[in-house]
C-alpha cells in the first residue's frame, strides 16, 4: 500500500496542501474554520494517514518531542501533572519523555544529558534545589525551557506555577475561621523558593491575625518525607504545654502521614485539631475525619506550560511569569459502616 501524502488528503478534501499541513500539525487553529479542520481530519483518518516523524525530523531538525524532568514521577502531584502535560502535548503533536531527579542536582544534570541525546525540542523542568548554575547553563545553550511548579528567582526564564504564598495564607485563614489560635505547621527545610513561600504565607497569616508564632509550632523537614518524621513532629506538637489546635501541612505526603498518625492516636479531627494540607491523595479517603486541602490547578498548569514552551519553540519572546491561584477544598468523608 502506498504512503498517503498531504497532497492526497488535500485533493480528497478539496483544499490546499498548506491548509492540510496547518490542520494536521495544529498550527494557526484560530484562523481555520472548525468545519474545515474537522473535514480534513476526517479525510486523513479515512485514508489512514500516518505522520512520518523521522522524515519530518530530518527536514525540520525537530523531533516533535519534549523532555519533562520532575523531582519524583511517583509523587501523586507530579504524576497528575505529567499526565496533563502528556495529554496537552499529544494534542499539539508532541511526545513527552519523562525523568526524575530524585531531588539530586547531580542526577538532574545526568537527566539533562540524557534528554540531549534524545534531541528533545524543549524542556519542562521542576528542578531540585541547588540547580541555579545548571539552569543558567541551559539558557546559554539556547535550548528552550520553561520552569514548572518550582521557581528560581536568580534565573530569569519562563515559569508556570502556583501562587504558593497566597495558597498557604488562605489555608491558615481557614483554620483561624474555625477559631483555632495555636496553629502549627509541618513544612520544609529547603532553599527552594516555592516551598519557602508556603512558610512565609503561614507566618504572615498568623501575624496579620495578631497571633505571635512560637518557635515550637513550626517543624521543618527535608524534601524526602517519611512517616517516622511526621510522627515525631506531630508528637512534639501535641505534647507542648499548650498543644496546637490546628495544623497546616506543606505537602500531600505530610498531610497523609499526619492524618494517619491522628487516626492511630484516636485524636478527633477537627474537634481537637483541625488540618489543612497541600494537595490531596486517594488514601485520604480512608480516614473518617473532615479535613481541608489546597487544590492546585494541575491541568491548567500543565496546559499553560506546554503552550508557553511551544510558543518559545516557534518564536523568540520575552520570559513569561505565570502564577496561578489555588482552590481550598473541604472534605467530609462518609462515615464507614
């Protein structure tokens, strides 16, 4: 069977080859009538048209692939983000190659080298702490990239992520609205600006409410969180001479482990201690207690990041800084029978 060409599709659809190329490569979509685009795609499917990616790569020096490097692809947040990015990239005619840095700057560099061998057209990066010099080097090479989720103030480049300060501030405000006055936080001890902003939001919300923060209320852990650390932190917070009555957790794993500990200790939530976390996990539904969490606009984040990267691939433009707003979600799990 002979290979179906753009010319074959154009003749069958009664349009120009250029128009067929625009539609099948998702270009100039806002300038093409939907009816015409639908007709071209229908004809292409009818003729069993298959893109010749190899030939196109040789002709355009593009591989139609994007590299995505996150800290841990197994983390529920990054797994969801990767899924959304992959879906949007596919709609735009691109494939995504995934890699995890495991919060290790050395491994991050190795993953960048790997992406270079695959000749990806551009990169989406959630880099580990201590990666500023590496990011600056990427800029020097001219490889287009967009930072996603994690922002580095010392590196002037495109960024799409959450307004972490505002999200944390609102989380604490929710606890204050429940008449909680001794609000603790389990956060991160890290130079990552994104995570520092969550702590800053926590501090400012209490300060603006006229509450003086006690040093013992804030527990800061490394980025690789485990249950033993959360248990020790929660025990310390609950054994204070005046125990906390509210807790803000800076990540989904911290929230999950905290709920697990409170459940095991039969601590009533939210009567004795109210909890607000960052992001959610399916496991949260196992705990028979009301809680709240900050929901990040993951799909919007992934879609905007892809769109910005493709914009950089096609035209030279100024760096864009996009901070999205989170949503506070209240959960009231059904009572188990």
